[in-house]
């Protein structure tokens, strides 16, 4: 069986990004098609307000991806809700926790991260602080 085309379900890399699929093209002469199958769009301000969620009632936020961080802080900026400095952030991986530096001051006492799996994240939450009211940021 000879493979002539490969379909990759992600956006095509830009010229400055290195793709592991470029070596396949060079080495084997296959054609690679990039087509993003999944498109995640953030909730609109109207949708968020209609759910009547008050972010300041929660004391901790749970993130599982960078896109969710971007959408969360976009909604916070649009609603003009001040996020208290005492808010704690739980992330699924260290890379996502470091991405939070774009939006908050990164402190050891406010940002916690797991090892990359949902199971380790769920084990981390009651271990750290069980008295918090958590706001899980999720994608549909």
C-alpha cells in the first residue's frame, strides 16, 4: 500500500513554524492537506449575560486550554467585572499556567497546575483547597 495524501486536522503551519509533517513531505514525497475540523468559538457577551453567572461569587477558576483562557478574559473585559487578586487558578498543565502570565500576575499562591491529565487536575483541586467555589471554564 502506497500513501499519496495525508489529511491533517489542524490549521496549516505558517512559514516560520516548523511542522513535523514537513519531513514526511521531503522524505517520502507525500501530499499533506491541512483542514481544521474543529472550530471553537467563544460565547458572546449576550449569551454569557443571559446565563446570569457572577464571576466574583467564585473564588477559583479551572482552565484546560489556552483558548479558554483567552475567551474567559475577553468576557471579563467585555463585562468590566474586576477580578480580585485573591482569585486562584487551576490549570491542567504547566504550559497553560504559564500562559496565564499574559493576563494576571503569576504567583505561586494563586496558580496551580496538574501534570496534563484531567484525573491529575481533579486530584489537585481537593488537595489544595476544598472550601472554594470553582468556576470551570469549558468549551462546548
